[in-house]
C-alpha cells in the first residue's frame, strides 16, 4: 500500500507562484516515478509534469518554462514549483506515484499506481 499526501494548493493572483508538495509513504521498496496531473472544469485530465526514478523529467507544452518538477528521493517527495501562473492553470491538481511496494511480505512486492486526493489551485485574473 502506498499513500500520497498533498499540500501547497491555494488561491494566487495571476503572475504569482505556488509550490505543490506530495509525499509518498507506505511499505515502499522503490519509487519508479512521481508526478502531477490536473483537471479543470470542462476539461479533460492531463499530465502536467513527471519525474522518473532516473531523474528524467517530462512537462506538458503549456507549462514548459513556467513549472519545475523536482524530487527528494530520501523523503519520497515530489515538488512542483509553479511560476508565472495564469488563470488557465486553475484546476484540481492530483499527485500520482508509481511505486514498488508490498502487502505483508516483501517477497510479494509489486508495482502500484496511486493517486492523491487532489488539491485546488485557483489563479485569479
């Protein structure tokens, strides 16, 4: 079992910044990848940014140059630094993690995909 705890969402003025954090916990053997999705009203859920175990990062085109994803491997935590925020960034942001974890015995470890509960980011005009 893997659990995700999100923080850092809130209300910010256009042009401002927010920093989202997501910490993974549980019987984790290793983290394969962590990242953030978002879903705005009337929009489809989309991948915002992700970082792999090797440190490779991926961003959707609309946030390149404005958002930065980083990972603290020791803390199993991923951060999303969001700068130059725009009203169109308003959405519920969901952390996700792909981790190798186990229930009971470590010999039963397998990959899990886990979602956080979501944190609201609102950017005012």
